[in-house]
C-alpha cells in the first residue's frame, strides 16, 4: 500500500523539448507541483492548528489544576499573601481597588490565619494609599466585632523598597517586618514640575496660555511661578505631610524611637529602621507565616490584571503620559 501511494504520485518523466507534446507535459508537471504544494500547505496547516489546539487545552488543564490546588488550599488553615508591587496608583497593579478587593476576600475566608502584605513600592498616590490604610482598619474592626473580640492579624513585610506611600500602607498593619537591606521610610510628600519660561525667552518663543481663573495655569512649566502660588502649593504639601505623619504616629505609637528626622523624607536600611522603631523585626513573608501565624501554607490572594487589560491600560497610560509631558500641567501630589 505504501509503495502504491508513492508510485501513484510520482511524476511521469518529461519528454525532450523537440518531441511533440512537450508543452502539455510541462503544464502537467507544473499543475502536479502546484497541487502537491497545496496539499502540503494544507497538511501543515492542519498540523499547526492541531498543535495550537493542544497547547490551548494544555493551558486550560494547567489552569484548572492550579485552580483546583488553590481551592484545596483555601479549605485548609493558611496565611493570605497580598502583593503590593510597584507604584501605587489608580491604574496600576498596586491600585486600591485591587488591594482592597484582595483584603476583603482574605477577611471573608474563615480559614485565613492572618494576612501578609508584601510591599515592594516607592510610593505613589496618597489617596490610593489612604484608601488601603483605611480599609485595613475597617476590616479589622468588622472582623473583631463578628468574632467576639478576636482579631485577625495583619502583617506588612517590606521587600526591596517600602517607601512613602508604601510605608503609609504598612503602618496600618499590626507589625512591620523587612530584610536588613530593605529601604524603609521616605515619609514625605512631593510635587514635581520644571520651568522653561527663561528658555522660551532666549529662543524668542511666545507662550500663549489662556485661562479662566487667575491660578488655573499653576505650575505650567512654560510660565514663571509667582511667589503666591509657590506658597500656596507648599501649604498643600505641608497639609498632606501632616496627614501622613499622623497616620505613622497612630500606627507605630510608642515604638518610634527617632525624632523629627523620621518625617524629613529620609529613608533607612531595614537594620537602621528597626533601631528607629519604623519596623518590628527582620523577617521574610515565609518566616512571618511560620513564626507569627503558625502555618507553612501561604496562599496568594493578589488580584492581577489579565494580559489584555494590562496591555490596554499600559498603552492608554503611555499615551496620556506623553501628552502630559508635551503640554505640561500640574502633577498630583505623590507620597514618594
């Protein structure tokens, strides 16, 4: 059968060009080559589609297995891990919506022995950080009321960086841990801008900015900054800074050992932060789960974006950032 198959598709030999019927034989050869190529292309197309199908089925099976394993873990006592990674902003992975959603799921599961916030962030929006800090307090009070005064512990663990807005969130936890080389602190507020008004004068360019409201163009990079506007902005920053300081003092209480330098915007290593009372110990998330919560099982509750959402948001954010850099404007206050 195999011999007949190959023999059936073997092309007949070409006659010499000086023999009659040579043109027809050439056309037949070309037609056979074309048909064979089409069949080969179709065959490989089917193979490729089959491989893609098998790959997708494998992904579904792997996801199902992971999801099944996770559901099994959720029915056993465990520590709930929530990652706060990157800049804290409304459109980031470390947004209040995602972190708060993960916190609520952790507090709603009776098998959770405690929550670990693993923070690796330079800071970001004071509003987003404040939302998370407030929600930690609300969920702890709600849990305490529903469980006859029993508390569900929340621990913050600093990774490489727990600065500014990241530390604002951390002080809402019962205790803060870090590695000896982690960077901790940066308790301050900043607004970034730049001034190009003199450059425009040197280049002979006239700036045409029309506003309704005497201060609507505040911090426009192509306009000079009047002293009255500078004083006003500094007052806003000072107010936000005092709010930050109040949260740190409330969260850390008598554990703080340093003076006013703690609130100057400086940051320290984990080893130094321990001496200053900014953290309570040197430990990783796994160590905290074992030694503080008494469990080896750590389940990740972090809410992450899917691939399409992440690409769309990054694309939109990149375009918005480019336009903002082009036309200037007022940066939001950031805890960094």
